[in-house]
């Protein structure tokens, strides 16, 4: 009996510990949280999440099931957890312009954002940040006030920027960045310190600072490096075009692509080319896809075997006229010169089949089978194509 009693006690204790460590969301509303924050003289902690977000789920599992973390949060904050796809979560996402998940907001009872974090953090890292968020001198309103009182002070600028970017996307860093850079002459921009400012905070392709970088790349490369300058140019084109492609905003995309193309560098032309193809595929604008590839494939992606094959696959599925298909065959042949492969040979066989060149189709299907057997791969697709061709 004594053994059974101890066993029962052990099970109960285990269940109690698990219950304490299990993350659960409470039903408290945002309005109630603000009221409680005022009466208890505490800030509000908000986690914005989505059920489909793996980083959100990992934070729930690893961080917010930790009793030490939850004890700290409940002692120092009024805590709420909101799904961005439901009711108050939608409203809070829009109110605080949340673009990344998970997002963690630290707010006072007047709805002033004191501190913000985004992304997946480990337990100790999150605890440290949640502790910083309680210190007025680490909070955004104080840091912003200090910076605006002396906008040319690099130390105060970076203190504000580095805290701001913990919870905000890069595009939201541009306002304080340009406030600081307005205190700097063109000549002063070319320094390691100001390059860090430009690299971290400038996102406007038409801005005075970025246009100055374009015109003085060698000078900036001397204080940073050519690789860092190249990355900045590529990043700013990405930041300009990617959201438009993601949102299928074709009207604004076609306007902004001309701005990106005006840079007139091969690396940016290559990025625009790839965005063009992605948008054409997603919107099924195959004539535009064909026009772009016929104009620029050999100029911009001629040494990218994988990309050449991707274009060939798209032509196989969606392009009908023989002259264009023959061009795609040229590109895929070049991909084989760069990297002979089973899938490349099979693709060529299928393209030749589409233009009714049986002899060439058989040759490349056989080449695909030979490569597959040499690598001990399954060649059923190439075998099936050969059987089909030989039956005609």
C-alpha cells in the first residue's frame, strides 16, 4: 500500500509540474489588459502569433512553457496572447504594423510601444530582453527623445536604431536613418561609421544617400568593401520589388522595375530578371515570360545551369511556338555543357518531342537513361519516353 501511495503521489506531482509548464493562452481582452496595467502599474506584454507559424509554436513549446519565464512575465507584466488571424489579433497586427512572426510587444497602459521583439529567441535571451524592456533608459520613447534632441550624435542614433530593429522590419528604420543622415554632408557620408548607417537603415532606392552610393561605389568600397557595397545594392532592389511580387501587385511592380533597371548594373538587372519571371509565373503571363527570357537569358543567367533548366521546364509546360522552343533547347543544351545531368537530358528529349524532332528526342532520352543507370537511379521517366517515341 505504501508503494502504491508513493506511486500515486509521484504521478500527481508530475502532472502538476507539467500543467505549470504547459503554455496556455488566457481569454483576457486587450482592453482589459490595458485597464489592469493601469490599476496594477505594470506594462502589457503581447505575443502576436499564428497557428501555422513554426517559430511561434517553438516559442510556445520551449520558452513559454518554462516556469521561470512565465513567473517573470506574470510578475512584471499583464500578459496577453493574440492570434493575428482572429478578432483582436487582426486589429493589433494592423495597429502596430506587425510584419514578422512571432512578434512581442511591450506596451504601457496608454498604448505607447515601449519595446518590441520579433522572431524566435532562446529562453535566456528572451528573459534578458524582457528585463531590458522594463528599464526606461532602454525603452523606445526615451531613446527616440534622446536621439531627436541631438540627431547628429552617432552614439544616440545607433542606441535608438539598434533597439528599434529588434522588433521592426528594415523599411521602418528609414525615418530615423534619414533624420541622422540629413546632418551629414555628401563628403561625410564616405566613412565606415556612416556606411554602417546606410547599410542598416537606407531602404529608399531614390534617396539622396543611396544615389550617392551608386555614384561613388569605389570610394565606399575603400571604407567598407566592394562585397558589402554589392550586397547593399542587391538588398535595396530586393526590398523594392519583392513585396510587390509577393502581393502580385503588377501595376506598381512594372513601375518600380524601371526604377531598379535604371541602376544599370548587371547584378541588379539579374535580380529584376528573376523577379520578372517569378511574377510572370505566378500571374500566368506567359507572353511576358517569353519576352523577358528571349531578351535576357543569355545575357544574365548564361552560367547558371539550374536556372537555365528551370526556364526550359517552363517553356515545356507553357510555351507553344516552335521558334521559341528551339531557343529554350539552346539554353538547356548549354546547361548540359555546364553540368551534364539526367534531368537536363530528359528535359531536352521532351522539348524535342514537343517540336516533333523524334530523332533528337530519342538521342537525349537514351543519354538520360545512360546517365541514370551509371548513377544507379530510377530511369522510368526516360524509359517511358523512349517507349513512347519508338512506338510512333
